[in-house]
């Protein structure tokens, strides 16, 4: 049976096109072509993306005027209080010589006609519009994090098959940290390994608390070590390994509670596993220290039925890039250096 767009779905989709055009202040005939998103519409689009993925609300999203420029200070830095004899104490903000660079980013999402048909028959017009909006916004928002955590390079033509996590779309936060100051904020040299062994045999670390504490006390700049905003971002593989050991001691209620809380508190700091965060990576920083910039006035949208793809296609083009607010407040174990399991037997 060939896939067709049902009459009910087509009716609802046409209403979506009209609603989209009204929202952006353009004629509906222009929806299928690229149209610029400016002024208040830029704010509404950014708000919609923020609302679709919780972690995006925690990082720093900002519009900038230039493709290249100095990283925006958002108050991550050190002390701003003190005294000055015969004058006023004043501490400058900003990170000298710490720059960002944006690159062309094109997002496209396709909703199959079969899905639209189900949505059109499953609820009223408002529910259909909401489902379409949520799908599109969430797809674009998740890609921002996917690239932010996994981006390594910037290819002229990206390959989503070889790089399904957007490794070639842009340089993400971890890659930028690797390139700053000789990778001083990343634990481990090329070829070296860090062993996480919850069973306590030959592992360098037996707990996630120990890993996070080491990052804070050995790699993090002293000015930030006691900052209450510090958060432990931890990969799902590390959490699963640590929880497995605790759950294996099920006869101890304290261990059960510890296992349940492990994903939310590590080394006395708030902990979380963001979407698409590598499974064996650990980062300690303030979420607001992770920056994502878009050049103001470059956002372009389009939406149309695509007969060849047999679906509804929505696209979002802009100049975009990542930055770390202050590298001194960023410390990490890179997944390439982490091994879950016992290390070499020292007696061997």
C-alpha cells in the first residue's frame, strides 16, 4: 500500500502552515522558501527551543553580532568584592584573548505522512499543531546538545552516517577544552588510561565521588573549587557501573538509597546525565559555563511538503558555534581515556 497524505492530515497541515506564517509575520505563500527570522520572532524561536529540552535552559544561549568575537562573560569568574585604599575596589570581568567562532549550521527534520495521519485523527486541531511544533523544536534542540557534547571538527560536507552524533558538524565544548592550553583541563595524556572499577580490585577509582573529587581538587582552578554552582555531568555507562555495585548489596538499605541518589548527587555536588552525553565521560563545571552562540539576524526557516520524502519537512539555518565561558572552571575525564574495569595487575 502506497503512503499518501490523508485529507484530514492535509487539512491540519495547511492550518499549521498558516499558523507558522502568522507567527513569523509573513504571507503563507513564503513558508516553503527560506525566510528570515528577526526581532521578536528570534526570541520566540529561541524560547521554543529552550522549552523543548530542559538542559538547554541551564546553559548560556546568546545572540551575537559577529561571526568571530570575544566570549561573553556571564559572571563565572572570581571574586568581585574587596577594598582599595583611597579609592573604590573594582574587578574587571571578561576573559582576555578567549574567542569564539561561528559556522554555518543547517537543521532539517522530516515528519512522515503516516505519522501526520495518526496525529490528525488522534486529537483536535490544537493538539496536532502542538505535536508538530514539539517534534520540530525538540529535534533541533537535541541536535544542539548532540553536537555540543560530541563535536570534534567542522566539515565542509557533513556525513551523518559516519558521524551520527554530529562529530563533524562543529567543535563542541569538550573538543574546545582539549585545544585550550594544551588540554590542561582534561585528565589523561594520549595513550594513557584511567580505570574505574567499582568492585575495588585494581581500579584507579572505585567510586564516582572519588573521580569527581579528583577533578575538582587536582584539575579545577582553586578559585572555583568551592563554587556552589559546580555540577557533575556524568555518562550513563559510569553511573550504571557504580549503581550495579551498590544494588548488588541489596541487603543494605543505605546502599539502596545511595544507588538511587547516585545519578543526582556526586561528591556533594548536583549530578546529571544530559542528552547525548558520552557514556564514559565526566565533566565538572557550571552548566552556565557551556555557551552556545547564534549570530543575530542569520536565522532562516522554511517548511513544506516533500513529495519525494513523503513527509512534511522543516528546516532551520543559522550561523552557530560553541564556547566555554571560562576554561579554568571546566575539568573533565575524556571517554577515550576511561576504562570501566580493573586495571593492570600491579603484581604481574
